[in-house]
């Protein structure tokens, strides 16, 4: 069971990064890391669909290396990042890059499809500049996950009562929910809650959430 805490995950991490562009490197690595956190484990295979600027320059600017490094759980300044493609191969994580010609909502856009056994997850990320990112789509649902709004991402088994149990814990802590998105892979399989709140009261709340039956992971972004 994962309990992950991210503070300023979308901030510029500093001057250490690979490649010539923070959008194409630090931002890309951060997208990969967040997607890996949402998935909750290392996938068996990853299809990476690149759009516009990402599609044109992903190899020359190191976007491919950065995305895969993030998917392996690396930070943008991880010294192993330059070897990420080799490490992915050694760890038997298959990676396919697919440059796309159609337009996207932002020039630095990537859609990542992760698979592990029967599990699948589709996430679209945008690198908006200066190492900052947004997550704009999750399993076909339009969302807006970015820095500035405290957000819980909870992966759990799709069983009755999970929404009530989670929101009950937030209510008991006087945490107000501003938006909530719920999606699932299929009936009875993995499901995901994305909950934006006004006042997270992080430590105690996360500790209670992870003790709930059928919870796989609790991720927090601030």
C-alpha cells in the first residue's frame, strides 16, 4: 500500500536537468513521475503518444528519456535519468513512442497509456513551461490537475461504499471538497477518485485513508 506525499511537485526543481528545455525535460520527467504515481506501480508496457512540439523534437531535446525516467519513478534531477531507456529495457518495461500529427490543446502534450496485466490507465499531460505541468485527462475524463489546489488521488478496488467511506473521513476532518472525479477500469476492478479540497490537513487524513479496506494507494499533490 502506497502513501505518497508530494509538495510543490509542479515547481521548478532547480537548474539541474537534462537537455536544453525545461518544458521538454524537467516538465516531461515530472509528467512521467505523476503518471507513475497515479498508476501505483511500474507498468509492463507504456505507449507514449507525443503531440506538436513534443512530437517534433522529443529525441533531440531528451523528452523521451525524461518521460521514461519519470515513469520509472525518477525525479527530474536524478543522475540515472540519462540511462532511463536502458533501465526500462533491463526492467522489462516495454516502451513505444508514437509521434502524432494532429493538433493538441497545448504544443507540449503527451498521452500515456500504461498496461500491467489486465490493468490499463490513460493519462494526458501538458508541460506548460518552466518545469510546470498539468494533467488534463484521466481515462477519458477531462480534469485539471495542477499546482495550487490540494488534491488527493486515491486508487482503490471498485466495491460498494468506497466513496462514502473516503468522503466520510474528509467530512470528519472538516475538509471541504471543491471538485471530485470518479472513474474505474471496469466493474469490480481498479477505480480512481480525484478529490480537490480547500484544506487538506494532510498527515492525519492520509493516515486514515490508507487504513481503509480495498485502498491501493493514496497520492497527495499540493
